């Protein structure tokens, strides 16, 4: 399985519009972060997790010409606002399967009502095949997908485990029974917003403590703010099996 980090930034991305913060002014490409999303590819399928406002730009940087399904972690705009840019895939493939919690589907219907219209639908508008999911495993093709329920302050958010890979973003608290789903991982992707504590996200210290608890072979940090610091400086401080992810990073399992 090939994993491509399409974006690794927090909700405003890096650089932030109008900011003169040193990280926002960095010339290092690894300090330029679009909104979080990953693309998973294996022999028979291509799976997208989240579809944020930078989706079009992100996909133009890849050779991806097919998306077999989209998983949504939650309804916030930095994870959903690019949904209309699935249209080129719809034109080539037909209806696009999406998987999301009922609450997330309801939010999408409010924001993108024209997509979900069943009468007098404008020609050329994207059509989705919606699959509502709960906190139980399901299959996409031959891959079992196991949701991992975390809390983003008080908002439930789904991470996902696929074989020995797990992707969790926007986590602040995780119940013990959900942590058990993360045993024996090859790769864990987990959010780490910044150095200082935050109301609804792990900071770096919390993310590293969680990694130490789960003990994956390797871990990658994502959903990163400019307040984390310069990529290269932060990487030097991390344990040898922990990596600061960056946009367009590819890893294989």
C-alpha cells in the first residue's frame, strides 16, 4: 500500500494569509503545508481520506486519475470544503462512493445541497453514493476499514485503521477501548498541532506520549501549525521512529 500525504497543515494551512511569522516566510518547501488529507493506493483501489479546500491543487500534484472511495473523518471545512472538485472523477467514473458518519452526511447536505438534490438537479453536478458508517468495521473492496473514535474537544471524529496503517487527525482524547484498535501497527499517523497545549488538538508532547503508548514501528505527525516551528528544526528533536510529515511525502507498506 502506498500512502501520499496530500496535505499536512492545520485549518489555515501554512503560510497563513498575511502572516509575517518566520515559519510562514520560510523558503523550505517542507514548511509549506496545505490542509490535511491522505491518498491510499493499492493494487485494486485508490482511497482518499478527507477532501479539503486544497483538494484540486493537491491532486494536480499527483498522477491520480481515479478515486474509488472517499472517507470523511468529520465535517469541518478543512476536511470537506473541496468536495465539489471530485467532479472530474465523477465525469470519468460515475457516482463517487463516500463514507461518513450520519452527522457528517447531514452537515454536507446543508453546505452542498445542490449535490444532494434529487429533483431538477443541475446538469454536470457531482453525484455521490453515500454510505453512512458507525464505529464498526466495514469493507471497501478487499480492505477492511476499522473506524477509531476520537474526540476533537467534544466533537466525535473518526480515525481509520487499514491493515497495519492507522490515520488519526484532530484528536485530543481517545478512550482506552479505541486505543486497543491500534495495537501492532507498522505506521501511525497522528495529529500534533504545536508545542503549546491546545483545547482540541494534541500538542507535540501529547502526540509523542500517545505514540509511546501505542508503540507503532513508525509514526508520522500531521495537522501541523506554524507554531510548531521550522520542519527541519523540529525533526531533529524527535525520537528516531517519529517523523514530521510534509506535503507530497510518499511512504509504502
